[in-house]
């Protein structure tokens, strides 16, 4: 490890330590994990993660408006309850579709088991994600722009695909366990997680010299994760929240 990276590692290790506390999750410091952590449920957490795009304050406000007990209601009740709900690209039908799809999944198999089914062959987290996406679309097929943006699809070419940031963030919440991340899952190893790369993290990582790739895609996420593995081979994604906050707060 060169001198510059050692200095960056020292900075990030300090940030990880100082930000590993529940005061980082509040209405004053909005983050979808703030809502997800109140429920400690894998389905509710996934809803929070998938709607986790855009202005952080508006994300939290929207999530607070959702009645998560509807995951146990009938499909007609779900559609009726969300008849006036929408969020950016998602119409009310897209919101209710996500709840219905997850309701159907809950009655068959856990989200963890679906991810694990794809992951276990080669301990590849992306294989787990593709398995989950295929399963999610099979239980409730829906093709609209809003729903497609919300839940995603299996890409034709993985290296040049998007970063699937919201799923990578969700996996961090589920697999890691500290004062922020919930650690509800036990079957996937945190060493195999990939960095949830959003524009904040992408730009900060390039400025700090952690990432050379100029294109914002899955290759960039993998490259950044590989760099952070030199900092902590067993838990490279522990740096995600610190990097995100450094960018959000314009500290780096």
C-alpha cells in the first residue's frame, strides 16, 4: 500500500469509528436506513432501500407515509390503500406492485434464501442479486418504466451494467452488523459484498484516489471494493457510510 493510500485509510478508519453510532440516523441526518432500522424486517428494509433515490429528506418523508402492515393485507387492500401514493418515477400502481410482489414472496421463501441460492455457487453477490430479480419478476410480472426503475432487471452485460446501488446498500444493511447496519442475515459473508456506489461515493472516491475508473458503472463498484479490500479484506464495505457522508457533507 502506498503512502497516499495509507493516509486515506487512516482518515476513513477514523470516520468509520466516529460515525458508527445511532445519532447518524435521524430526521436531522435523513437516510432510508433510519426508517428501515425501526422495523428490523428484511421486506420492509428492501422497500426502504429501493425508494432510496433522490433527496434524502424527501425519501424519509415518503417512507414515513407508507403503511408497512399492508404486507400482510390482501392484494385488493394494498391497491386501495396506495391509490393516491406516488414517488417520483413511481405511480400508485408501481408502489402497490412492489408491496404485492413482496407479500407473495413472503408466503413462499425469505429474501435471504433467494439471494443465497444464487450466491452460494461461487460466493458471488451479483449471482445472488440476479437470482432474486428473476424470482421477484416471476411472482408478480409488471413492465412499466416506474416499476422497472424501482426494482431493476437482470442486465445483459454485467461489467457495463449500472451499479445497482440500492441493492448493494440493502445487502450492506442485511449482512453487516454494527450500530448502523442491522445484520439480519447470516448466510452471506460480508467479505463478498460490493460497494453501493452512488454519485457522492463515486466522486469522493475519485478525489481521494481510491478509484481510477471514470465511468459510473458496475466495474467502478468492483474496482472501488477491491481497493477497500486492501484496507480491510474481511469487511471492505464498512467504509461505505463514511464515504457517503463525506460526500454528502462536502467534507472531501
